[in-house]
C-alpha cells in the first residue's frame, strides 16, 4: 500500500493564481480531510468528506474548494491564491465509522509546502 | 479562546529524563483524546489514544485524561534522542467527528 499520497511536494504561486493540490489513498477509507499547518497554530481543518459525493466545511474553509467523485481521491482547489494561504497542507484519511471507544486512526500524507507571493 | 490549548515549548531535556506534555480543553463533549508525533518535514503519526477518562500505557509512553479538569497529559519515560519531535494533542467528540488539534509542543532530547 502506498498509503496517502500528495502532489506536489512544493509549490510557489503568485497572488491570484489558482491551483489544485492532489490527494489520493489506497486504503479504501471513507473519511478524507484537508488540514493546513501554520507555525504556532497546530493543524486546522479546511474541508472533509465522509464518502464519495459528500463534503463539508471545517474550521477554515474560505478560499478553498473540494469535491469527492471517487473514494480514492480528494483534491483541494485554491480559487485565487493569497499570501495568507502560504502554509503546509496535509491530507488525511481514515475509516469513517466505529464505536464503543474505538478510534479510527487518521493517516496523514507527507504534505505540500505552498508559498504564495 | 481556542478549544484546545497546548504549550508550544520548545522543551529540551537530557536523555533518560521523564517528559511531561500537557493540553487543556474547553469542550466537555470531547470523548476521544489523541497524541500525534510529527518529525520534521513529515506528516503527523498517531502515537496513542484514550477514550474518555483514565490512563493508557504503551511501552515508555503513558497517556492520562482528567475530564473533570479538562486536562490531558503524555508522559515519556527513559526519553531517547529519537523521541525528538513535535507532539500534538488532538480531541474529538466521536470517532467520526472532526478532530481539533493543539498547536504542538516541540521536544528535543539531548544525548
């Protein structure tokens, strides 16, 4: 298994440009999510999906779009890049449902380092 | 006020010391309490989790949850240089709901 893969690893954009960060997983996980990590801020949830065709907003969704057409892929789109979106972006996946105190581990990708000039 | 507060450190201790990492939280609905470890320029990896209150031990690592005080801790015994990383606490209300992360504590173990 490749686990969670993200492309690209690094990206530099100019203000106003758009781009798509790719995320794929081969573990048949229902739940996928996108986080951004900034110094001193921890990981903040941008968008998440509990299955193909279902997405929802997290804590910081503004300026980002997602779609989930397949179980494996969950791309994140920056509509019009701004310097405030300079960050490290992580995609994560897990099984969606459990219970009785059992936690579904989230597996993280290696991250995409994005700089917006 | 953030839902989850974590001292960012950095924390530097000598090899073999006992390390204590802590988080506080405000949302009483949290039931799952996780600790992730993140090495430099890598994605976070789950270290251990606790459901509701109590202690959980895994080798040199012990996680404690005190829901009455809204306070969680991670203890590392016999710390090793390989434990040098950023440790993030994380919490959620259910196994399928969104996870709120602390800001992370950077830990360095000196040989």
